[in-house]
C-alpha cells in the first residue's frame, strides 16, 4: 500500500500530459510584434491595426515548473554500474521546506482586435487548464522514510492544490495618449468553469513520542471539488453554470527616447463553483488520534477487539464530513514590471520582474533579454531567466509575413535535450493574421 501511495505522489509531482514550461511566458514579454502579448500586458498597443486569432492555430501554450526537484535528482546511476536506482535521499536533499509545482495548457478558441484612431478594441476566448500544487518537504520525507526522522517532534505534512479547467472570454480596450508616450488598457473577463479540485487545506500533524513511540495524528482537511467525484460532469460547452469574473490592467510609458517602462496585473478574479460540487472537511476540534500500540499482556486470545477499536478511531478521525456547498477559487494573480533600454536602432535590452500569487503564497522570477528587429519581417529575442533556483536560457522568434504572423517562444530552449534535468520550461507558438503595420515611434 505504501508503494502505491508513493507512486501516486510521484506521478502527481512529475508527470504532465505534455512536456512542460515555466508557469508563465517571460521571454515573450519583450517581443513587441506578437499580438498575443496582450495576455501579458493589456496596456501596450499592438504593432498591427487588425489582428485575427484562429482557433487552436493562433495560440497554444504548454508549461511545467517544479521548484523542488528534477527527475535526475530522484533517478540516479548506481556507483560503478550503468543501472539506475531511485535515490530518495538525494531528491529530498534538493527540496526547500515549501515547494511549488505548476502545469499549464492554454489554447485560443477565437480572437480579434482592431485599432480605431487612438483606441484598440479586442475580444478573445481561451480554453485554460492550470494545476498549482504546493507541497512541504516534511510530507515527502514522511512518505518515503516514515516517522523515524520525527521522533520527539511534530511533523507538519502540508499540501495545497488548485487544479482547474475553464473557458475565458475577454473584452479588451487600449488607449494611447496624443503624444504616444502613454498607453493604458485592460480586459474585462467572463469565466465559465468546467472542473476543479481545490485542496484549500490538506494538513496532517504527526507527533511520535521518543520514549513510547506512540503516534498522535491531527488532520485538518478542507477539500472542494466540482465535477470530480459526483458521478456527473459539467458541460464542456462554451457557457456553463460555474461562472466568474476577472480583470487585467496594464500600461506602457515612454520616459525618454531610449527608456520605456511598463507593468501589468493579470488574472485578478474568481470562479464560483456551484454545480456537481462535493466538499470534504474534518472536524478540527475532534480530529485527534493517538495510537500507543497493543498491550501484549492484555491481548488474551484475540486481537479483534483492539483492531475494531483502532478502526473505529481512524474512521472517526480521518473520515471527513461530506457536503455540497458552493465555493470560490482564485485565478492565480500575476504581476509584471518591465523596463526597456534602446541600445541602437531596432535593438533594445529588457529587464522583467515577475510575481505570482498562488495557494496563499507569492512566487517570483526575473528575466533579462536582448530584443532585435532584424528586418520588418523578423524579430528575435534571447533571454536569461532565474526561475525555481535554476538558470534558463530562452529564445523567441516572430516571422511577420503580413498578413501571416508565425511565432514560437520558450524560456528554456535546452530543455528538450535535458528532459531529466528540467525544473522549469515552456513553449508558446501560433499563427495569426496581422494586417496594417502601425508606424513606430521610439521603442
């Protein structure tokens, strides 16, 4: 049973339905010719007057990020041999006290935008899937090594998970000032949720007495689900009963002929889950269990009375109350702050600071990049990002054969050659229709 549980956790921590990415595109932020940058900063004016996104073709995004460990940390070569082994001690040594894993799969359903005088109006529909997991080092240590490492102390086995699937509809507006120094804009978003698994609290306190080895367990669980275990599914159509709202806001300001600053806040909002809902919660005032073993002098001829008593106690403590109450989840609010410095005609350097709020915690990354317009048809960007304690080299290209625009961006271009060492990687690619280049002024 223990091995089965270990396998389930490993699959959750390492596997994904795609070969992955960082939780957000960072290199892409400074490739100005890509109209999909509207997702990252809705306050920057696109470079073309009319942009049309085609279903699936225009935007597909895959992402994977694990701050805790890579596959090579867990599966290592045995000394003096070519055979492989599970090295849980090495893997555990790589973990921080609290760790984070993200997987993303997003694709465009339909989109278009048009510039009218100093304003830009847009509409986009996207299908989004996100898995965000926070897990403690103590949880994995207890899973693989048991309670021997926690004698005389309390082990707090914590985990938070929000896995969600939804469709997003966004109305966008961007306005440029008369001197074109300032642009501001945003999205107003209607959200239709399809399925969700939200472990708002998944805590288990384990205390092992160093003298008697008796174990005291204190669970604290609050798990919400929609269309997971109710025997029926929410419609995967364009509109559903699990509705929500979201907003994105952003700006870009030209400080001088060489310097431009920009910033945005995206995915600020919620989804209200109310169809096919199930909730599980323990009673924190009663969920306490102590097991001191069996007194061999009192066993008599049968263990059954003790086993029955133990089973009843475990069921009372670990069998949470099930309800069907609606609940809300956030979207994982993201914050971007960037600065561009023009080095030469068609060449600029960028610095991007990124932060994300997820599972009541804040995660950050930093990116520096060089962005070059090789011609009016070709834009490229090379970047360095520090994400999840790893160094990542990114690259992006946008081929603008108007009205056809083809682009591909990754924050870790070497990840396909080092799959076993990947902690953070992503890929965003697509094909757009882009018509009518806007005359550039400055950066």
